């Protein structure tokens, strides 16, 4: 199963040094039955993009909690065994938990398929979105507009061999 693990650049650097994403449990995002039902789609690429987008929001939440981190969203796509992924069936259709899964143990970075990171030109909008996130969660429509502005920036795809370059830059 392909899962998308939200990180920050400092967390990616730590994972690179440790050789693993973790320790567990980790929150990740995947194509779950609830995500399929919510998006009413059978197109796996569209559903995986939705899971990636949910993970990008998870990364934004991590950035909001770490004001010192570089203002770029980071998502690591990892292929792991289905049995290592656990979804909470009680929250399957909760809009705040769509696609959310739990990985109980650390995941070797060698299982990563790709890394998705914002381009440099997204940093200002991502910084504003991270600052506005708490207000948006509280129902502020203007803040939600700012948070949604981060989604105007597509995450770039990087091969796992490029991680060292990403964390150095």
C-alpha cells in the first residue's frame, strides 16, 4: 500500500540520518475506504493525489507547530505492507480524518518511493498558511482562504536519491 507521511525538512533530515521514518506510531495518509467514499471516485491516481493533498495539510500542521522549520511542506511516499497500516473505522468519514492512517512502527527510509516538497516560490504562501491555520480551524473564513492558498502550489516530486540535496539546500 502506498502511504503518504507528512514531515518538515528538519524531520526529513532526521529521518535521513536515522535511516527511518519514526519512531512509531506515525500519522500518514492513504487511499482508505472513507477517502474513496468521500471523493466518489474509482480513479486510483485521483485518489492517491487526494491522499497526498491530505498529507500536505498534515505537513502544514507540523510547520505551524515548528516556527523554526523552513516553510516548505514535505511528504514522503512510502510503500508498505497492508497489515502495517491501520485506519480508525469510527473516523472514516470525518472530514478532518479523511485518508488518515496510523503506522505503528518506524518505517525504513529505504521503503520510500519518492519525496514531495514545495518549490522555493511557495515559501511565502506556505508561511502565511501555517500562521493562519489555527484561525482557520476555528472557523475564520478569511484564514481558511489563506490556508487554501498553499494548495495553489503543487508539491514537486523528488527521487529518494535526492533527499541529501533537499536537506542540504
